[in-house]
């Protein structure tokens, strides 16, 4: 996951500082994501994918479809994320972390 994010960031000629600023996380946290030391929350992963024009499925290794989702899909994802309460969001984050650790 981290390598895909880093490669796309470099391809788009974005520094760690610029991308982290655009998605609202610290430079150090983005570096840790790219290094594979930390897993981002689903909302952060979503913002990374959108900014880099990468599908979240591709970042997670679930699909070979690199392209970012279209506007209709984006609205649906936003709708679904907003429906989650804090407990549900925590469960989704743990599921993603477990999945990423098992790779």
C-alpha cells in the first residue's frame, strides 16, 4: 500500500509536505504510511486516493483498477461513511488494519 501511494505521489510531483497538507495529515504520518509502518484511517485513505487519482481498492491491493472512482461512486462512499457512527468507524478501521497486517 505504501509503495503505491509513494509512487503515485512522486509521479504527480508532490512532496510529502504538499500531499500531507492537501489531505490534512502530518508529513511524518504520511511518511509512516508510505514506509508501511502505519495504516491510515479509512477517511484518510479515501482522501489520499482522491488526491492521487487512485482507487482505494487498488491502494489496498483488492483490484488492479488504478483509476479513481467516478463522481457517482464518490457520492455513494461519502454517504456511507457519513452514516457510520464512531464505533462503526472504529470497526472498519480495525478491519482495514488487520487486512493490511495480514498482507
